[in-house]
C-alpha cells in the first residue's frame, strides 16, 4: 500500500533548534552559579518546564518564563534584578536566532515530494514557528502547515481526516519518539524516528517493540528509500 501523505516535524528535523536552547540554558546556568550548582540549576529548570507546559505550551517563550521562575526559586531575595533582564535578553536571542537548515534538507524534501504530499506538523508558539518557516524558505514545498499545541493520537487522526487520507497511507517523520512516532503509530500511520544528539528529555520514550510500521533512520535523507519499499 503506497504512502500518499508524508508528515514532517520541523525543529531538529528540518532545521537546527535545540542547539539554541542549549546556548540559552548554558547562559542560565552561568547566571545562577552563585546560587546553585549546574546540575541543580538544570534539574530545577527541567522540573519547572514540565510543570509549566500546560500553562505556557512548548517553545521559546515558555522556556524563558520557566528560566525566570527557576531563577527566582533558586536565588530568592538575593537574586539581583539584573539577572531577570539578562534572562529576558537570552529569551529574545532564542526567538531571533537565524534558521539553519539541516544538511541537504532541500534535496531530501524534493525527493519526498515525488512520493507524496508533504505536510509540516510542528508544535510550539504559533508566531515563532511561522517566523522560522518563513525564514527557512521551505514553506512552498508543503501542501499544508499544521502548528499544533501538542501531538497526540487524536491530533494525527484529525489530520489524516482533514487531508482525506487513510492512516495506513500516511507517514510521520521526526526526532521525537514521544511526539512524532508513538502517537502517529497509535493513529494507524507509519512513523520514522530520526534522532538528534541534543534531544530534550521530555520527548524521550521507549521505542515500539518490533512494529512493522516503524523504522529508525540515521537521517531524513534515508526516508525516501524506506517509503519506496512500503507496499511492494
């Protein structure tokens, strides 16, 4: 059965993203050095992020707010007011960083477009994701753009219905086991996991055990060849 719809993640699947969050986190750790060891600062920040996801959602703005909240928690009354200003500046840099495409991504998208309709499926802040897509120059390659608050089984089920494609003729590819792979498989689609080095711990999950519709790839460039084997 041939694949008709190819859904792709954006951050760290099409362009670099986590490296910029790592830079902001490193700056945060340096600012909090007088108040907490690096491992304590990172652990407290990650717990704050997880706690705030339902309030702020995913993205740079929520991350910035969580850095500020964590700084206040760790520094208390001793925290200089200038640290808040510095964290806000780190957040603005995170929002304004240039978009750097992954290696050969344009050629890969061209190859995928020969095999099915492309739909971008990404989560995060709407304005920031729209800005990154515009700066990437990749928007015209997609038949649809879906910026969602989270990726769940229901998200993919609704998406396949919207594009008029049976789940077994749809593919999702991305760098998150939790958000890209598992919910797409649960919705009945195929899924490709393309891991990247700076993965956020929140997106980690055990891989599916011996699932016929799942494949881990070394890079997105391997996806066209896998799609060609489906339905033979």
